[in-house]
C-alpha cells in the first residue's frame, strides 16, 4: 500500500486515475487494427497536465471548493499578541 509518512497528493491520485483510463483506451485491444500507440511516458505527462488543469479549474469555478477554501481561511485565527518576539533576541 502507500507510505503513511508520505503526505496525500490529490493531483497525483487524479493523474493516476486519468493515466489508467488513457492507457486502457490506448493499449486495449479494441479490434481497431494497427494504429500508432502513444508512449507510456507521454500518457503519464498528459495525465499530470490534465489533473493540474482540473484542480485549477475546480478551485476557480466550483462553488463548494471556493466556500470550503474561504471557510478554512477564516477558521485560522491570528492574534499578534500571541507572538513571542522577545525570543528572537535571546542568545542561542
């Protein structure tokens, strides 16, 4: 399975799903004759480009994603009084 110490990468997960779909269509035996097949590396690069484009459009267009990002941003409370700037001048 996956490495539990490695952070979750949504773009990589989506790119993997896209790659599997593209590869199954490109290399699957559909009886279409001998047509040129794309290189696996080219399919992988295309998969990442499509995944990144999807996530970018999702952040810009999807109202649910926009609302979730706004809620997350507003949930982070910052109070300058909580900072201990005196520790910056202490000798180490």
